[in-house]
C-alpha cells in the first residue's frame, strides 16, 4: 500500500512538471524569481512559452498569455481523535491574461475539478484591471480573488510560505468576491478600498444579497528591518440574510506588519471578527510567521531552500465560536471550540522562485472545547507536495 501511494504521488508530480514545461507568464505583480543564472535562464525560457503574443506597439492587443497554477499535496493527520491521510489536487486553475488598449488588463481563469469529472468546476476570476498611464492608481472590476484583508489573506496562494493559511483566514474572509476594487499610492502610503456584492455563485453574482465594503492602508515602516510595511485593513458586511459571499461577521479588522532583513522575514498579524450574525461569537487571533532563506543556489544555481515557521493563537468570546480548519483537521473531527493554538514548521525548496517549488511541513494544533460537545482536537498534520504557477 505504501509503495503504491509513493508511486502515485511521484507520478503526479512528474506529470505536472512535464505539463509545467510548456507554461509561461506575464504576471504584472512582483515575482519571487531567483537571481539570473544558467538554470534560471532555462526555466525562464520554458515558462515564456505561455506568452503566445506580445507586441507593445499594437494599439489594441499588446499581449496574450496562458496563466494557471497547480498545487498537489499529500496530507496525513495523526490526532487523539483519529487518523486519516490522502492525496489532494489542492488547486488546479487555468485561464488567460491579455493586455489591451495599453491601460487595460483582462483576466479569466477557471477552477478544474480535482478528478476531472467534469473538468470545469467553477469560475475563479473574471475581471478587467485599469491602470491609466504611468500612474500608481489601478481599478479592478469583476470577480477577483479576495486578497485584501490581513497578512496571510493578502498573499496569493501562489506565494504563501505555508501549505494552508491559518484558522482565522478561513473563518473570517471570503475566497472570491464580485465587485469594484481601487488602490493607489502616495509616497510611502498605500490606500485600497472596494465594494462587493454579498452574493456569489459558480459563475458570477446575482447582486441580491447586500454588500460588503473594505478599506485598507499600508505605510512603509521598516522598524528593525531593512524593509517593512505596517497595514491596517477593515471589512464591513451589511448583514443581508441571503449573503453567501462573506462570512457571518459585521466587522473584520486586521493590524499587521511584514518586515525583511537580508535572508530573514517576519510577519505579525492581529485580526478580529465582531458583530457576528446568528449568535456567532466574536473572535480574536494573533499570528507570527517568520521565514529564513537557509541557502541560495543550493544545487543548480538560482534555487533556494527556505525555512518557514508559524504560530497561531485564536480565542472566541463565547462557547463554540471557532471552527476547526477544513483542511485537514476536520477529516477526523468536525466540532467547534473556544480557543485554538497551532505551530507549523516547514521547508520549501524553490527551484524557480515560487513558480516551481517543493514543500514539506508539519503542524501541531490544539483546540479546546469547554462544553465538551465534540470540538476538541489535539494532533499533528503532515504535508508534502508540489506547487507551480505560470
């Protein structure tokens, strides 16, 4: 059985690396790409194959590229409440980006079912981004990945240093949302705001379930680091009873800082959810997330070995205010609790930055359940997998 499982895992990794060999990117956001070198240049030439067209002098269409990501991982839970394990095609997303009329970027991506039956699961993103001229202003309109609140949620799943985001991210923030998002920069100050529909379905939104509004600020503040930014994010949900896009809290507030000094990085986040609907208790949590680049150019030139640690503490102002993370602790128990602590340690081997990396990690978590109605959890979750995007 173990030999069969080992074979299946490595076969999937090999297949996805072959598929990734025909991929490329025109992502406009900053990339975690290794220093130039022979290996990095070979990866870049492979990834560039997905840029099907590029001509900045064309007044209508400046570029057209295929984009997507694959995250596959083996997981195993060993807890007082039971054991479980398996392989999950965690994310399979595919689509395109196109630059048009110089100032606009159009993106459409779909989620693919992990068993390919059927292939199409639902829409992931479908938006138009407008960046007028050489400005620091941009506007997104459509269905977007909601990466606007808190330290972990503000980092794309393509680039997170841990396998999964923390408990409060899943409990307080949405996955995707349909609406208008604006962001701009004034010297060291960054401001973003948005308004979103309270409804979401497989394709878009019915616009019949109220709204949510977000506002956030980021200010360049290195503190003890070479580089650093202090953030304050706020999300308001109007509480429409038909809301299915946002979580059942009227306010979500996050104060967080990310700093970097040489090979060391540290993120600290304090997040709360209050004004819960249907008796949902207020929650408050703290996250500490340090990373350290152990070695650059470890084996092939341009590759990197990274250590990632994370500590979480979350408390609820009432009984059964916390839900265990869906992945993967709910595989052995699905109750609710009052306080939660977890410690994660992992190693990431980045062959081509975050675009192609192998990850391995373990997390010990403990959920307290004062009313003893099935929410207690104590145990380990082990993970190993491959992540790539183009």
